[in-house]
């Protein structure tokens, strides 16, 4: 073993990752080679130096923040109802061929609901659609 | 204390308390690993949370093949590398003439001879030096130096051979030494 192969072996030696046999050969080399010994000491000094960064602490609300990301945002009852309304509307559309067109026509067809009796389906649906149309 | 594997099984069944325990057990280690990788506290916390979200999501499919922490750091490493690429952070290379031997020389000149650098300055300088390592060297070094991972574990986490871990770590140490040249002599 000469100084040429030493580099990565010195590093592995410091990390206790050499086989017993390799370790023995390396130790023998270090005993008689000042240059590699110095190299090794410097490597170790850097290693120790690297240990001097203080650890940081997670922020106090770490868990709370994580928790909110974890639980999918609960839908408001309104959004849920709106989805139901949408699916009812889709069915109506298919059944009676009612068309919702973008733009003015859209608003117009929804306004039709306004004429429905207060307790009727259309009256219930109307305010929810209003929100969508706006 | 429940092992990580048992906690993971409970998490798979929707046990939130188990998840919280797992998070509390690993958050600090993971956060510091990611912080040392990115050098940015807030960003590190975001990525750490993302790691835990992925852990939670994959709990039902988790098979304890490797050590739990190996698996955890594998997720963290991949996320760090992806995030870094996504943010397209400028990776200062050691061979970059503009940045060679930065800050430390200056820091040393400024400080009185034989004095120990301010802890803050010192840790900034160390973080700088770590941040200047090429990505793979940086991951390998952080896993080894601060997480006590063996070459074998690192190779598993990084998906490379033990021989390349050895070489990565050697080059990382060489680079750090060049960068931090002389600083330890003041201690
Ligand atoms: Zn030698």
C-alpha cells in the first residue's frame, strides 16, 4: 500500500468502514508515513469541526401546521349542497334537454327558477346557482 | 415505546395519535438534515412536513423491508434533491473561481489570531461549506456525519454502490477541508 491509494482508504478508515485486513495494512502505513498521518489528522480535524453546528428546533406549531395539511379541508355544507344541486341540475338537463349556455343565456335560464313556487325544487336550487353564475 | 414499524401499522389504520408520535420522534432529526442540506430554515420546515405527509400517505403500503429511518431518509433525500432542482438553486461549485475559499479566509483575518470564531459565524461558515458541496456528496456527507449512517445504509438510501459512497465521502471531506482550510487551527 502506498500513498497513492491512501486517500479514500483514510477516509473509510476514519469512518470504521474498512475490513480488518485493510485496516491493519493502513495502520502499518500510517506508522511509518508522516505525510499520510498528517493528512489523516487534518481529515479528522475537519470532521470534528463539522460537529459544531448547533441543531435547530422545529417551530412550535410544527404539528398543528402539519395536521391542517393532513386533514383535507372540510367542505362547507353549502359547497356540498351545491354539488348535489349541480348533479340534480345535470340530471334535469339530460331529462328535459334544458341547456345551460355560458354568458347571458346562462343567467337567463337560471332566472327561470325565480318564478317557481317558494317550496319547489327550483327555488331551493336557485340561490346556489346564483353563486356559481356570478 | 412502540417501534416505528408498529406506529406505521397503526397509522395505516388511521391512528392519528400514532402519526403524531412518529412525527415527534423524527421531526428534529429530519428537520436538521434538511436544514443542513438547504441552508434555509423555513424551506427546510416545509420540506420536512412534506416528508411526513408522504409517510402518512404511504403508510398503508409500507413494507418494513429496510430500517424505518433508512426509508424515511430516502424519502427526505429524494425530496431535497427534487426541491433543489425545482427551485433551480444555484449550486456554488468548489471549482468556481469566484467562490473559492470564501468567507473563511476573511473570517479568519477579521478575528484575532488564536481566537475561536464566534459560534454563529462558525456554524454559518460550516453550513456554507456544506452547501457548496455537489448534491450527492452533500447528501452522503450529511447522512454520515450527522445521522450516523453506515456506508451500506447510505448506499441503500441513495441507490448507489458502497464503493461510490466511499468515493463520495472521500471527495466531500476533501472539498470541505479545502473550503474550511485552516479554521480548525485556531481552536
Ligand atoms: Zn503515505
